[in-house]
C-alpha cells in the first residue's frame, strides 16, 4: 500500500536533518519580510538616511533574534546558541562587503535614491547563492568529515594574513578592470546613464537605428555586488561550518544576518571611517573559529564539543573589543550626514 508523501505527517519529515515545517516557517518569514520591505516601507524610491537605516536594521535584527529564540525553544539551547553565534559571526564578517558595495555604487554612479532597490534584489540572489554554497558544503562535510580541517586551516591562514597585512594593497574603488564590467561592455548593449530605477531600458541603437534593450548601470552594479558576496562567502561559509554542521542553523543564521546588514548599509556607509581597525578583530575571530575545530578534536575528550556558550561569549568579547577600540582610535572623525 502506497503512502501519501503529502499526508498529514509529511511536515514532520526531516529535510537536511530538520523537519520540513521548520524550513517552511523560515521561508514564510523571509518572504513576508521582503514583501513588507518593498511593498510597504519602500514602495516608492527615496533616499534612506542614517536614522531610517538604523531603524530598519533594528527591526531586522529583532526578527532574527526572535527567530533564534524560537529555535532555542523548539530545538534546544545548544542549537539556539549556535544560531546566535553564527548570526553574529556572519553579520560581522560581512562588514567588509558593505565597504565594497559602497565603492561599487560610487564607481557606477548609482544615486542614493536607487541604491535600496539594487540591495533589495541583491538579497534574493544572496538567498539562492548562499543556499547552493551551503548545500554543497554540507554534502562535502557529510561525505568527507576531514574537510572541516581544511576549512579550519583556511580560516586560520586567512586570519593571520589579515592580522599582519599593512593595508597598502586595499582597493581604491577603481573597478574599470573588473571582469564583470568588461563582460557586459563586450557582449551586451550598455548605457552609462541612469534611467530611473530600471535595470533595463529601451533605446535606439545608433548602428541599426532600431529600438533595442540596453543594460543600465543599476543592473551591472547588482551583478557586481552578487559576485562580491560570493567572494566574501568563501570566508564566511567555512567559518559557520567550523561552528556547526547543522544545515538549517547555518542557512537561517546567514540569511537573517545578511537581511539586517543590507538594511544597515546606509548607516554603515556613512560611518566607514569609524571602523578602520575592526579588521584586526575579524582576523582574530577567524583564527579563533578555525582553532576550535582542532581544539575540540585533538585537545578535548573524545566526542566532546567546544561549549557553544563559551564560543558565543568569546565571539562577543572579540568583536566588542574591536569595535570599541576602533571607535576610540577614530574619535573626532566626522561622520557623513545624509
């Protein structure tokens, strides 16, 4: 007798180790947030100032924290603490991405009026791309547990490089040689002018004298930002796997952290100079996360784990120290007011 795969109990079946109804609840919350963001809060194009950015980010952070509380109650304190640790780590590691986004917007000449639209649609790409990367990572870890050691070593080496880098080789915001920009200029009709909030526009082709579809700077900026996120995910995704291999915790903490960070972009972009020393805290954090794998497997009793509460506490101390030191060292620096 065949059983109905969509019977009354199918929602309790496990998908990647977590009941389906957990996944559906998460996706429903994210979809509702995106609809509320674009359909209500930002229905009309407008410049988002620092105050509005902080309020919107506080809202997203609150939702992310409440979601973590739900995970804590439904799946236990250990996974709850791992969610919060992943949430904080991802949000912090993605700060550098904010600076790159600001440089892309500046280089492409994207007005503040339309920047939220680019970031909003970029979130959809992040949700999809992070899902693919985390899914592939989870499959690799399941088949080859030793790959966690490679992740850990990669994080430690990256952290050491960041810690001792002079900063002389940092990007100056010149994306003229960016391969994505070159690709679009070579294979697509592009326009250097902004045409409202449109990603594509219809213009007369001077060669054929006929109307044709052109790619606007907004769409190119969107693709460049998506590509930058993939590059930064090479650091952040292994960092989360070094904390936990639970796919649901990894993916949900990633998405909620990015949602809040994109909302905070407009405030952070105006305060970039105040976080000039935060990269050293991020470097120490990467070294700590990478070291945890080796500490748990080689220095602790067999089958024991690095205490999630201790991990969360150390993460907070490292990041708080880096932020306060950075703010103290850059005191007196003017913040861009918009």
